[in-house]
C-alpha cells in the first residue's frame, strides 16, 4: 500500500470515527446526577436501590445519588444545604418544615397538573400562596381500637365517647394531652384552630368535657404527662376501653397481648363536629437552587407511581398517596378476621376526608408547648377555664405576629 493510499484511508477513518466520538462526548456532557435525600429509610435500601436502578436503566443520561439521613438531622442539614449553591435536588421532609421553606421562597413550585397522580385532598395541603411546593410521598391516619370484653359501644366522635362510662378497673380512654400536637389535632377537628376560636364558647365546652372525664377518672391522671406508648401499654394490659392509634401498632398488640388482641375491634378514627379525620404526611421538595429541577420532579413522580407505592405499602404499614394505588384491592378488600387489613382499609378511606391542618406553622413547637401548659393548668391546677383560654388566645396571637 503506497503512502497516498494510506493517507486517504486515514482520512476516511477519521471522517467515520469523529462524528461517533463527538456524539459520544455530547451524550456524556449531557449526563446529570440527581442528589436524592430521604429521612431514615435505610432499612428499605433494597427497595429504593431497585427503583433507582430501574429509573437509571430507562434514563441513560441520569444518575441518582441517594443519601439517607437520620430523621433528627433532616431539618438542620436541609437548611444548611439550601443556604449553599449546591443543595440536593430532591429532599424528603415533613410538610411543616417544607411550608417554612416555601415561605422563604426556597423551593421549586409545581403546577396542579404535575401532581395529578396523587390524592387531591393531600396535594391541596401542600400549598403556599396558591402554589404547590411539595410532592406527597406517604401518609398515615390513625384508627380507633376498642376492647369488646369491656364495651360494645362504637362511638364516632369524641362527644359520643365522652357520654360513655367505664367498668371498674378500667378507663374509657387515654388522651395524651401533652404529647406533640395531640391536643391541637383534637381541637382542630372542631375547627378550634386559631387565637380567636381557642377562646370561643365551643372551646370552653370542649375543655369542660376534658375536665369532667379527668376529674371522674374516666381517663388516667397520667394523661396529662405520659405519651402514646404508655397509652398503648395500658390498652394491652386491658385497662382502656378505647385507643386512638396508628394501624402499625396492631401487630404489637397481637404479639404482646394476644388475649386483648383476640377481643380487639377496629373503628374509624374519632372525629369532632367536622366529621373529618386527621393524618400525618411526608413529602418531597425540590430546592429552588437545584440544578436539575425538571429531572428531580420526573424521578419523584416515578418513585411514587402506582407500582412503587403499592410495593412500599406492603412492606410497612403506611398509606400510599397515589390515587391508583389506593384503589387497589389491597386497600379496598378486607381479609376475613384480619384486624390489620380492616384497619388498613379504614385508614386509607379516611385520607379522602381529611381535616385541613392548622394554618399556623411558623411556631408549631411553641404552640404545642402552650397547649400542653394550659391544659395542665385546667386539669391539674383547677384554673378557671375561661381565664386560661383567654391567656392561651393572647399567647397564640403573639406567636402568629
């Protein structure tokens, strides 16, 4: 082969290979990495990694970098990252903290159409200034358990419950007044959810009922100080007729108190005069400084699609937020004599009829502390209800300002 032929062949090879090389380089330059944070979901690593692998396989230019964070560090680390120019692209948070970030204009917002796969009752709670700031992830909604050895009454509301009695050696129920936002959630079921309504005649009547069941020993004196785990222990020992609790505790009752479990029946969660149910929700947010918000949203919607939500719900007693998943027979068809499946169906249905959460989210912890302090003044110190609620109203007003 002469030198001229060699030169021609070399040029031809370059002409053929160069476009391929350029195309390959262009593809590589377009590849992106989505940083994805979850809160204490490390025990579901196989499930999450499978979803990530499936997504990456169908999106050749996207890589997902998953980081699981301890629940207690979620808010602090998220806030610190958002203050930088390189935050994660998709973060699992609570709606309360997400709302605070939305107020600071720190989050990417979505159109209603982006969230069409989710239950509308939930997406409507993830709004600030009429803009959607969160993507629902999963939910829970408590049910009411009762021991049929102690009672056969099936109350629907707290008012119904307060009219009942308790047999010797047992209590009607146990309300953990000082634990987190338990009291505020009960008040909210009566639309007592503002400085004005906390000092209303309806509020006075409700606190009077709390005082009556406390003074007449229909609830344990420890209701003012102890937490939900203590209430669960009392139910398992046969001391409570009724317990409002998460469906996830049913298996604990089955394992630790089989006799009580045998006689346990499940009802919808007790409501107030609104007839609506409270719930807990976890969501995803996309920080405004995310470099890939559209891809982060696409991955979030894939992560919460019908199939993935159903698989997650079968692994742990949470409720899906995807409409199609909630219509699956797993959430509509009870298994004979299976208390867990009955509770799952009841709680899933409750998500369609939720009480809107408290509008005040700026100082939720301080508000929880106020409610605990003031209910203790009424129940333990016998302070006049009107005077206490007047102080409560004034302090709540200060928190709002």
